[in-house]
């Protein structure tokens, strides 16, 4: 991989040299040859919000206006492995100035291969707003750093939990036990992804004393086997209605009442409740949750093309309460900065109901983050082959 990466980088630099020569011949500085173009970003649709509170925005226009730059958006999907291959041995660095990750650990993988640049935090005025747990010594410091240097800017995070139909269940759920309880057999669902499904199941089994698990985020081969066998036994009993794939599928199974309990992302619960008009809630699990964040990274190609300044302007927007309040209201994602409640109190565009919703969601998130059993998302566990092999057995059961 390293040899192929070096080859592709040489090819890219040769192309950059040709452009530089052309720019020099015309009297234009090298970085200025690109400066008039948009910032080319590779990310997901929920990375943007609209100027109107509670809207995702039809396009990136509101984000552009707030940051004072132009943006060219390419939708990002696929696995973390596919994204890393594109950035390291593929054409990602030639195409994109800034990218987001597919889950914890990508900053280490990409920085170690020289595909992304260090972040100069002094160029982000709002860096001082960043939550304390990302600071040196904080619980989340490693999620934005590689070898002690900052390579990522967090923009959304959450502690994934259990969505449930409050009116049908007739009460409040505060334990993962409900997801595996026989009373919901055939009406339960989990995500079709070994990362969150193995992690949340591992958290439950560890904290309930049903299995000995040291670290649900990075399990041994034997621990993975135990978690997988637990799920296989339930699946063979017809316990799970489905393992859901994709945002819309997750929404539909809750909104239609096909399932009554489902592990899912919080935006799935929010949209399902809106769509159905039903009392679909999102709980705080006493055993803990998989906590995660998504980060922005500056590519080395973006630096070479002189796009760093626009990148920092966009990052300043992502660390502003303007973005934090809107992503919390629109998607239910946790803001990554302090000052959100103070911001909305003084923002006339937020109506009283919206302010109440933001305050309640933030309180719920803080309660979930405070649970001692939480484990950080890890898309590159030490024994990833065991995860993959046992997940295939769960799927085949």
C-alpha cells in the first residue's frame, strides 16, 4: 500500500507541477491558480444545516453564506476501508480539499499514510469554543489527534441509544434489557453494522454481568465470539424483526410500528416521530452507549491547491453556536461547542418551542454522556478480522 501511495502521490505532484508552471508563466501565484474555485468537500448530507432553525437546507447555500466561501459538494458513502483506500491509493487527494470520516480512527489511518494535513487551530477563531473533553487530557482527545497532533475538527457527535414506541409500551425504557426481552420478540431491531451492534450489545452484556468483557470498543476474539453467539441465539428464536440498513429503513420500521424497540441513531428517532406523529422516544440506557463523533479533515491535496484558508473559514462555522444550535434542532446531533443555550436565547429566529426542544435535547445528551458504561466508537478494533467473521455468522444465522 505504501509503495502504491507514494506512486500516486508522485503522479499528483507532477500534475500539480504542471499547473504551477502554467500559473507562473501567466504571472499568477501558484496558490492563486485555485483560489477562485470552490472548496471541494467529500461528506454526508447531514453535515449541513439551513439558516432557518430546524431545516437541513436545500443545498449548501446557507453554509456558504455563513462561512463566506463557495462549496462544491460530493456525497460520501461506503465503509471506512473504502474511504481510506480512495484517499491513500486512489484519487481522493486529487479530488477533495476537505473530507469527513466514517467513524473513529480514520484520522490515525489517514495521517499515518500522509493523506491529510495537521490542523492549525490558531486559524480557527472558534476553536476556543470546543468542548472540554476534546482538550488535552480529555476523554475525547484521541478522536481528533494522531501522535499528539490535531488532525480533525469535530462537528457532530452523539451517544447512540434505544428508540421505542412510548404509547405502545406504556412506559419509559432505561435499559438495553428491553431490546433483548422476549416480550418484544419479533418487534425488535438492530442496525446492520457490526460496529454499533457488537459494541452496544457488548456494553449491555458487560454491565449486566452476563459476560466478562474488558473493553466493548476493542474486544478480544473470545469476547467478540460471546457477543455474536448471544445475538445468533436470539436471531434463531425469531427475536429480531430485522437488522435495518440505511437511514430511511431505520425511520420506516419505527414509524410503521413494524418494530417497537430499535437501536438507532437519534436522527432516525426524530424523523420517525415527525413522520408518524407517534410517541417515539429516545432513551438513556443505564448500562451505557456507544459514543461517537464525526470529524473534518484537511487533505494534503487541499493544502497544495491553496484551499486551507477556506477550509478554516468553514471549520469556524462548524464550531460556532450558529451551527451547533441548528444541528441539534434539525438532526438531534450533539453540538461540539459551548455557548449554544446562550446563543439561542438571544437569537430571534428561534421560537419558544424550538428553544425548549434544544434545551431538552441537550439535557438528555448530557445525561447519556455521563453514563459510566459508555464506550467510544472504534471502526478499527485490534481484532477486526474476528469482528468481520463473526458478523458474517450473525447475518447467516
